């Protein structure tokens, strides 16, 4: 078995599963959503492994990850820090800083209370710094500190 082929098939199966559940109005199981956010960054829109994605392929991968996040919000998976870690890492790898920041602000720290999504918040702070989005940086840093983490140890 060629691992590239099986990974591609796994991704395509996960996308079909997610979209079928969305059409039927039922929550998608965790595994397909986790698969999408983990592998989407590696593939172009045609399901081919790419060394360097074209802008269209990059955008398509970002949209697919965001689509998985909408479904993860419906199922509650978005509340798991292991899932948000995969999401922000994939978005950052795809140079989707703005989407990374929005995801963390809207879904992870929206309550303003303590939060266990340390890595997601860290990645979003770096993304905010790169985008010069100081308002989001301040907001995320406040929740990060309130959650008991020390932002002084980060390179921001």
C-alpha cells in the first residue's frame, strides 16, 4: 500500500462523510474532522500531494479546514484542545494567520474565562503579531495570562 494513496483516500472519505452529515443535519463524528484538519494542508484541490500549493489550492485547503471547524462547533469537538491545536497548526502552515486568529478569538477564548487551549492561543498570538493585529494579540494574551500561562516565556 502506498501511504500517499491511502492518506488521499482517507481525506476524500472524510470530506464526503462531513458533507453528507452536514446535508442530513447530523453531527459529524470526530475522526473525519480530525483527519481533514490534519491532512488538508498537504493536498491540493485535486487530492494530489504538493510541495508548494498554488494560491487556489492553499485557499481551498484553508476553506476545507474552516468547514471542518463549523462542523466541529456543532458536535462540540471544537472544545477539545487537541483538535484546536491541529487546526491552528494547519492554518499557520497554510499561512492563514487571519483565519487562525479569528478561530481562536471566536471559538476558543470567546467566553473570556480560563482556557486550556494553550498551544492554540500561543499560535494565534504569533499569528496576530505577524499580522500586526495588536487588538487581537492583547485580547488573546489577556485570556492566556488569566488561564495561568506565562506569555513572558514566548517570543512576542
